[in-house]
C-alpha cells in the first residue's frame, strides 16, 4: 500500500470545524461537539462534509490526527477518538479540548492565561505544557460570559425588555427577525447557542452608533474577567485570546481588560493560524 504521510489537525467550536491537512490544505465543516451530538451525527459530518470535499486527500494517507474541540471532556474524547480512528485507520489519533488547543496555539511552551471567546467561552491557566487550572465555563445558559451566545442573548433581552424600543425596527429590518422567530429559533430548534451568536455581526456593525450596545458588550467582557480569569490569581501573566468574538470586538476587549487590570497578549481569530 502506497501511503503518503499527512497530518490532519482540527479546531472545532460549536459553530464550525476548521481542518488543516499538511501541506497547505484548509477546509471547513459544521461544528462537532461530542457533548451535544450523537455518534451517528458526528460520523455523518465527517463522511458527508469533510471526506467528500475535492481537496481532501485519500484518508489512507492520513497518518496523524490531532483534534481539539468544544465538548471534548475525558469521556466524550474517547467517543470521538473511536470515530476518528474508524475513519482514519492508518493514523495515530489525539483528541483534546479546544482549551488545550488554544493554549498551545497562543503560548507554545510558555506560561500564560489562555482564553476562548467565540460562540462559547472558556479560559485556563496554562503552565507551558498542560492546563494547570480551569474555571468551568458552565455553558451559555449558566455561564459562558463574554461569548457570542451570551452577548446575543443579552442584546435581545435589552432590546425587547429594556428602554431601546426605538432601535427594534432597525434590528428587525436588517436581520429579518421578530420576537416570534427569535423564540422559535431559541426554544424549538436545535443549536440555539449558534443562533444567539449569529446576532454578533449585527451588534458589531452598530456598536459605535449606539452607546448602550458598547456598554452591553464591555459588561459581558467584564463579567468574563471577574467570573473566570480572576480566579487564577495571576495578574502577572498575559491573557491571550482565540475566537471570533475576541477578534472582532478587540477594541472593547482590550479596553475592558485594562480596566480590570489585565494585560492582553495575542488575539487570534483561529488557533490554526
């Protein structure tokens, strides 16, 4: 059997998975989260969305797989590893949390506080090799402060239940949403966290026009630092971030970090960069 060794590295959030194949191939599928998805769904995504792409090589040539993703707890990592090993039979497979992947991408073998702000949120104290401490993010209902899902949820709440009713027509015209559709997408359709996070581009577009929107975002970031990062008690270390929310709201994030007494290092849109 003629195998051309290749490495497959994946960075997966709740919304999308980015797959990098050495050398130089980068592809995307929908997000894979083994905490929320059944085995059959995960296998279907890999088989139908990844392997069918023209640029993806023969699976027999994949000799290493490194998958870092949301929801990859110890138990769920074993499930995902089994699926990946089945698909890539010739590969050594490693599955780790998205937090570990982010920490490696941001700090390599240096110590620091690694943070994720995307659809969800997470953070850890990284010792240059492993995760030394992690405050549980608790998900977008009970936690995930600063995430796209929580920023979207908070925005909707303040828009319809606050004092900003004059802005409702702007929001509904530009997004095509209404209270009825919002309730349908949030309570009756799958992946409500993705839906709530999808409001973030609209929020970013208007953040410099409406003072209350900027205050909303900075308050979400403030709660992220106070409810998560503060518990590591390491203000001497830089905080670095990956994720679309950190990337697109960098101005508000750096401003809030400075107010809370933290120094921000790098901000990357994706760990694979």
